[in-house]
C-alpha cells in the first residue's frame, strides 16, 4: 500500500505522523512525503539536509521526498492553481491509498493552505482528469494530524482538534519518531515547550491512555471510503 504524508515545512511530517510513518514502514507499506517549503530563513539549507537525514531514520528512499518550492510564511502569495496542480500530479504518480495532511484549524496559515491544497488535489474528478496507467481511482482515506504549538494554539473554538482515529504505535515507532525529529536540531525545543522531546512522549502517552493503550498518534478523519466486496 502506498502512503503519502504532506507537510508545509521540514519537521511537520515527523511531528504530526512520525510514529505512524514508522508503523507503515514496519508493516511493509511504501511511504512518500511532500513538503511545500524548505523552511524559513536563514536555516533553509540545513532543514533540507536534515529532512533527508530524517528519511534515513525511517529507511525511506531519498526519491520518495518531493518538494513544491513554496516560500515559508508566504504560501498565500503562491498561485493556488499551480501548487494544486503540482500536488495532484505527484498524487497521481505515486497513487496513495491513504493521505496524511495538516489540520484545517491550525494556527499557522501555511498549514491551513496545505490542507486546502490537499483537498483540491485529492478530489475524485481532479484525479480522474489526469490519465493513469491502471485502475487506481484516487485516495481512499484522508487524515489530518496535529502539530504541537500550531494545532493546540489555534484558538479556533469551533475548529478544535478532536481525534476521530487513534493509531496505536509501539515504543520502537515512537523511538524512530524521536530520532527523526532530533535530525532537525534547530527545531527541537527544550523544557516544557510543546515541541520538546519530553512533550512529544507525553502526548503519545496521553493519546494512548485515553483509549486504554500505551502509545498513540491521533488524527481527524476527513475521508474514509469503504469498498463493499
């Protein structure tokens, strides 16, 4: 099964779905990643290099990472038509069954832009409008992930992150997530910050304990097509 994780900036993919990425790899799935931006100045070159290091932690091939070339913090100045078309072409190329993307209520405007772009690029008629070589007809499942200090700081009372899918992960999955996040040295926070290592571990435990499990990553389901056989 092909899996696609979409993020605005390097480290979003790990923060939001790192444990789930590790689980998919462990289960033999093919994981692909799309990042809209190489990150903010002045550490853009570092972030791009660090993103490839994070791939190595998960044992994902370098060619499975796609860049869309948007300017961090200025996604709203991009041509939505061009960005959505690029993303749609990538989606048709890799033919994912499941897509993970940003939550629509995040505080960061780039994250909300990515969610909107994902929904446009994954429209069934958008997919069918591009020729495919087999019977693949589009994405079956779309899930929104949470990003610490963005999802939880949104202040959007009507758009709070209320999980509808709890993905149980193992200690090894969480360890790989932490190791991948540590690749982004300038992004890791200390102390009680939501993006500290201890905070990530706490959230994974809290999400797991809320359903009687040890560790979880959680998502909001946007699309879930169940085929009857």
